[in-house]
């Protein structure tokens, strides 16, 4: 018989990028007494890895738990970027309700719609929290209307439309039910969770069923499965069967060696856990996301939605440039292969395939950000390798027709730039679907565009809108191939010989375009040192020094003025490279190079291709 477990609530915090999810979790932890009164706590304590902290984004969903009035509230902080959408979809299976966070100025954004749609499909209860009401340009009343419209558009039930609205400032740590109330603390939000989020229900006397929704990985204990106890109870040393809804052949007898529950920021070892508890299980090497741990004579797997397929792929290659092996610790194909396959332990949206050669691996993911985070992590760990230009993954229908992934791009720009943006996106096969003007005078454009049209577009977009534009994309299925278009209009400036760049050579080169390097840097033949103003590639000698004669002194050189080089970040470099180029990634440097370093071989290859 199903019963409710009143002393537990499971809730996920969902929102668009940068609407304040992680900061809100901070406040809930602080105000529920997780930290000692005098404890030093860093901001956004849930974003645990370096890249999350630097970029201010959440990449992996995190579990935590707080206690309020004798009820344990399990909270899951989820990512907001579309590239990590797979992470959000899975986590919602563990909870009975969500707190939808919406910025009081930006209002409902594309990712708000994506995460809310997923929550409504799973029939979860929603608490809407309008965050950042202390922003000077906040417009909470209009945002409430936007969210209600969004709920209606997404076909919410009457019960879901009656959801409570709260107004909060996660930064200062208070929430109110009405804007006229005096803000004090987060208590109204805690009360709303107890009142509106249903208690988890299940049959405590039935056979054990635990659905694994996330995987954690730890060097010492290996894979750790995290999931919710749906029915029965789970205990240490219990013998269970591991099944998977999508893989009927999977049937494995396993034994629970350690069991943890979350409390604050820690995992606490427990002997057993019953329905509604979110637990972490270690000691099962073969555990994967979507698996069900079952007890009893006739075990049954819990249905689980398939994980979204990757849409974009890059090749990771062993670095074979003349400067290879000078800066990295791990440089061989074995190191590269082991590291990429290890990433599959925790990242479910990633695919890694071996290719015909042992030096190259095809890595597919959900978007450029998804793959660039992996590249950045690897270079920090001391790996040295090269990557190719990202390319989209095509599908073919039964008639053999080529289909490509499409996206809906929402672009917010000041009015004066809208013409430029429409032109640029039309060149990349984008179709304008809608155009509206916001209250602050900016224009919102909605495009239907091939995913490959978005590759390498962000940098160009920020330049042409002088950094004021905002672009958000949402995956929109597959459609027939829209035809070819060039990725890049400008050619590359290529170093002609190996050596060290000098001011005299760079001074002559800078008239031809934008340089990526300054004086005193190691270069090699075939390395890209800048962008040409025109469409073709040019080879230049940047190691050339001036010949000294008896009438000219060497000090005359020092008066040459160089324009500061344009230093590319990892994302910009990935966006810049063309299909015949590679990006050499080492712990200290990013160098762009031609795939074929020798100039004559390059000409032959181009001739054969044409």
C-alpha cells in the first residue's frame, strides 16, 4: 500500500542561466543552520570545481539537504545552460516538485521554458520564485504575468496554474509572499516548500526499487550511483538485482557495500534508507544512469527517458607539432584515450569513439560549451593534444536524405543592431520567425537556424553588437540539410619558418591583418599567427631581423610600434579555426596551426580537393 513520508521533501531548483539558483541554495544552507555561526563560507559554495567558480556557471547538478521544522528537505541545484540540459532532465526524476527561479528584470527566458516544460511533463508541483527583486530595474509584476502566460502556453493543469508566487533576493537572503511585506529571511520559502511540495510516496513494504539518476565518481571508491528510493527500503549488505528499462538483457546480482544520505554539504554514511530518501550507493562497478536496483523474486525496472543524443563532434588528436611535448605531462595516445574514456564515467551526454588511426578520437557532445569545458579541464590536468573544428552530426532518413540538427535562437539586441544581426544570421541559413520589441526598447528576434550556423557565431555576434547582444539557443529536432555556406570570410596569416618572433618581422606582418602573437614567441612553419583582412591565406616571415650595415645602428629598430596582439580565449580559438586547421592545446599555450604544416603539401592537397 502506498503511503506518504511526511518528514521528507525532494525539490529541484531550475532556472535560466544566471538567474541565481546557486546563490539561493547558499542562503537556504546558511539559514537552516548547516554552517556554524562563525564559519567562513565562500560564495556559491555548491559550484565546487574551478571552472564552475571562474565562469560563474553550474555544470553538474549537486545534491544537498537542509532541515526545517523536523522535515528533511533534499535540494538539487541544476545547471542552466542548454548544453547541460541532459543533466536537468534526469535530476527531475528524483523530486516531487521544483522551485522555478525567474530574474525580476530579464523575465522568462528560453531556458526557463525548456526546464519548466520538462517539469510539467513529469507532473511536478511548481513554486515560482521571482528573484533579484532588489535590482534597480526590476519589474516583478510584469514578470509574474510572463510566467503565467508561459504556464498556459505549455499546457499546465489547473492545479499547476494555481502555483504560489514568492518574491526573493537570494543575494541578501530574504523572500516574501507579497511585495508589501517586510522582508526578513527565507522562512516564507521554507514554509511554501512544506505546504506546496508533496511528500514523496511509495510502498514501504514492497520490494526495493531505486532509480539511479546521477553518477558521481571518486578515485578511491569508483562509481557512486545517486537516486531516490521509490519503493521498499535499501540497506547495507543487501543483495539486489541491477536492471535497465532500455536494455532488457542487463541483469546483474549486486551487493550494497556502502550507503550514504546527503546532509548539508556532506555525505553521511547510513545503515539503511526508506521511501523518498535520496541516497548515494558505492561498490557497484557497472552502475549507470537509468539503472534500477531491485529486490525480491520478480524485479521490475523503472521506465526512464532516454538521454538526449549529442549534436556536435570534434576530433581529439595526439599533438604532432614541432613544439609537441614541451609543456604537457600527458602526451601519448594512451594517456588521451584513458582520460577521454574516464570522462564517460560521469558525463552521460558525451560519446567517445576510436577512429581508423590510434592517434585520433571522435568526441561528441551537446554543444561547443560542453566540449570546451572538457578541453579546459584536460589542459589543467597537464594534457597536451590538438582538436579539430566542431562539426554537427548529421542523420539520414529512410530515403537516404541528409538531415541536420536545428536550433531556435532567441536574440536580444538594441534596435540599432537588429539589421546587422538579421543579415548575419540569414547568411548562415537562419530564417527569421518572429520579432518583438521589449519594454526597454530592445528587440527580440527569433530564428530557426541549423546548429552549424551557430558554430563560431558568438564571437562575431558580440563584436557586431558591441557586446550588448544576448543570444540563447534551444535544440529543435532535425530538418533537411539547408545547403552549404562559408564559416569564415577571412584567411589566415601563416608563419613561414620556425624560430622566435621579432618586432621587425611582426611590424611588417601587422599591416596584413590582426596578429595573435607578440614578439619573443616560439613559432613554427604552418602555425597560424593572425587573421588576414582578405579571404586568402598568406605566408609571412615573422622571425626576420633587419640586416645591419655600418651606417645603421641596431637601436633604430626599437622605435617600431606594434599594435597589441589579439589573444584568443579557448572558445574564441575553437570558433576561429577552419576545417583545414587544428587547435594545439597545452597547459600553457593555445596555438592555431594548419593540419598540413608544409606549404607545398598544403598546395597539393588543395589542388587535389578542387
